[in-house]
């Protein structure tokens, strides 16, 4: 997986620590369950920073490679909210470019807003997820 996130300052101060911890654990050969437990423990002990208000990230590069199916999926901006806010956002309507996902491991809800162009200015895929 290659997912180039361009974090704003709030996300860099709060989410980057979780991503770096996950990376170290993966490279150490830990299982998904061990990673989830380590992240939960670190969050519970305040060893990782809480999500900051206004945290967001851009994923606008065609160089993203999310998995073999999606490859470079869609250019998008992500807005982060604490906890499970999936129902509050009202996203995921079939005609909306806005999607939502809850990440219980990171204890955040991610609001995805799709863009129509990549960072190099070329057109994004027309098919919506």
C-alpha cells in the first residue's frame, strides 16, 4: 500500500503519530490484532495525541496505490472527526461525491470528498465508488 497523505498541521500533530506507530509495528511483524491492541493501549494511556479539531488530509496524487483492486482510486480530501460520526455526517448518498468511513482503531470518522482532478491537473476517473 502506498497512500501519500498530505496532512494539514492539525492532522500532522495528531494522526501522523498513529500512522508512524502502525508502520513500526507492521515492520516488526506484528499481527493486525497486536497492532490494534497496541494502538488502543497507547490511546488509552495518552501516549498518542488526541485528534485535533480541523484535522484534514489531501490524497490527490496518482502515485497512490491503495490495493490491487483500487490502485490509484480517486483524488480526494479527508476530514477527520473524533469517534464514530458515520450517521451524523449524512454522507454515502449514491448521488453524492461525499463518503464516510469509521476507523475504530484510530477512533476517528473520515469524511471523504472526491475531487475531479489529480494534483497534476489531469481528469480523475468518472466512475464513482
